């Protein structure tokens, strides 16, 4: 867990350090490059030994920052990350994993920063990390030279879309004004950063425009580029990133989507929205991340294989079932993957929709039905619709969190869709105990639910003891090996997780393995 620092504390730690390696994020943009370069020159002004390292090549448009790139000429004693929200954003090129495994200091403005560094200066209200870096450099007692001002202005201007994005604040403009006073070459920079476009970027934009599609009466616009098209143009990743603002710039468009095919064949989806439209809600519905994190690899562990076979069998035959087992063995990942890869399958996290109304309305919405009308109508429409679908399936995860009235509503919907819809309930041991207590006290509905699931609580983990520990460690090894950055000891991560797959994820993504 990271320790938060003030601007003053961060400046003091930098002043007392030496042999400092500054890490930027992969696919570097103007903010990470500008911050890294500005900090490098500030440290050199204090006679510090410093260098900048990035897993990818610095884009040509930022070449003027001219920071010294690390060539292994010294052994870093202090590692500083700038504008990097998580370990997965460092990348794996240029030997970066060797140093990103233990980051001492982090200067960042992303709300999603996961606290991977020992000490972090974080201000979510800042439009760019360069805003924070400006304050840190001043606190270090370093004069803002015209070159440092150019670097910092690059970060501020690019991360705000030349001060057009909603994150821009009065302080953003104040910092920009101070940088101009310090000698920033604002006219030349704006021309370079915003008005000059490489031919490869223009070709990529032309192709993307040819793929432009409109939805929802023109309120949603979508563009996409295949992997072949990206490679054909030779467009720089930094220039490619700028295409994400193209759909939302169209008159009348409230939601802009940009799809870019990745080397493995999957697509990265970028969501941009107009003011008042919740980008987070859209990303959640699409099942995509708002950050630029590396994709977490799905591994076919024994739990994954077993649960997948259960779900596929129940769906194919419109049967229902239950899976009750210990937490953190991969139940949720398997169920979510099954839902994403099969038509007419809906995954429900019951811990978020505990009441009958919220549960039914959520399921209706996931199937694309009206979920805001009178509840009785929503329920009737859902039951009717399920009868018309080809092998629909509803997966109720964390089912033990549902209130009693929700269980009764499930039973009613079960009766209304018998023989045409699969219902699959999942939970930990507590869910099993809850059902058994209800049956023991003859609570209406609980015996019927167990009966419809074949009177069987499916599970996969062996009983307590060495066999279980071996099973859990084996799964943890599989997950860790597939997802650890290059150069990281995945066996150590698996052992430290104690077989908990959630813990494996935390150890890797938050860098707790160090």
C-alpha cells in the first residue's frame, strides 16, 4: 500500500535522492514525456544523476524535449514514475520490467492509480500530471527555464486537448500562464502539437472516416481500424490515440466509440462522451476498461473448465443448477467469460441488485428490454421475452446476497420460463448454508429452488487439507504464469497468494509481490 505525499514532501524526497531513474508509461503521450523530461532537467540543475526510460520509442513530435534516455550507465537508487496509474502501463520493452517491479515515487493525476509505488503524489483534480510537476519543481527550488516550460506546457496542453477537455480547470490555465511567463514557446508548440499532422496519421484518419457509422439516430458515432490497416499506414501510436476524439467532434454526437484492433486480434475500445453522458456506465455495459491497462489473460484452470462445462450443459438443455464453493477460486471470471462469449446469456452480480425489483429490472435491461416502466410490466415482458429466445441463460452470482423476496421472485420467474430458460445460481459456502437454514425452517421457496437445481450443490475444491492446498496453489501458478510481467517470479506470487486468485491479481496489478 502506498503512502501519500504532499508536493513539499515529494520535492524533499527528490532533492535527497540520487541516481534517479524516471519511468514513463508505454505508448507515451505528451504528459508522461513532458513530465519525465521536465523532471530530468530539474534534477540535472541540482547536479543529480538522472535519466528517462520508456518501454516504447518517444514519438517524433516530442523529440524536442530531448531528455537523456537511460542506457544502463548507472545503477538506479530511486525509481520515479510520472503519469503512470498502474504497473500494467509500464510495458515490457527496453528492460523496463526490471525497474518497474519496485517504484519508489509516483507523481500522477489519475483517479484509478492503484497505489503500486512506495510513495505517491496524487491529485485527481489536476487535468495533467504536468500541473503537479510544475509545483514540485518550484518546491525543489529549481528555476523554470524556457526548456522546462516547453516540456511542462506539452503535458498540460496535450492532456487537455489544448484546453478544450472538461478536465481543464482555472488552475490549468494559471499553470499555462506561468509557463508562458517563463519563456514557453507557445506558438511553435501549438503548431507542432496540434496543427501539424504526419502523412501516416492523415492516412489512418482517412481510413477511419471511411469506416464511420452512426447509431441511435446519430447520437452515437463509431469508427474502427483493423490491424492490417494500422500496419499499412505506419501510424505512430501517439497519433493513433488522437483519433479517439474524432467521433465525438461530430455535430449531434453524444457518444463516440473508437475500435482499434490489437496484435492478438482483440479490439481496444475507447469511449468519449459529451457533457452529461456517463462514460463509465457505457464502458461498464460494454465490458471494457476506461484505462489503458494490459489485458488480463483468461486461463482455463480446473475451476474454469468445470464451471464452463456446467454452464454449457445447463444452457443447451435449459436446465438449472447451483455451484457452491469457497471464495477466490475463479467462479466469477469463468461465469463472466461464458456470458460474454455466448448469445442470450446474462451474468448478474446479485450483491449489486439484492432486491427483487432491482434484480428483475437489471436482467431486463441486460436483455435489451424496457426496465423503467411499471414493475409488473417489466416482469411480464421479461418472462414473455425469455420464452421467445434460443436457449437463454441467467447466471446469478453471489446469490446468497439476495433478500428473501428476490428468491421468491426467482422461483416465480423460474415457473414462468420452465423448459426454455436456464437459471444458474452461484455462491460461496454461505449461500449453501442460507438455503439449508431456509429449508430446515420450512421457509417458502427455498426447498423448491434447491429441487429445481437438482438437489445438488456442485463444487470442485477438494476437502480441507494437503489436497486442497495443492489444488489452490496449482490454479494460482497457472494464473500467475500467464499474467506476470517479464522478469517477475510468478512462483513467488503464487505462493504468496495462498491459492487465492483474487490475491494473485492484486499482487500482480499493484506490485505487491516486491
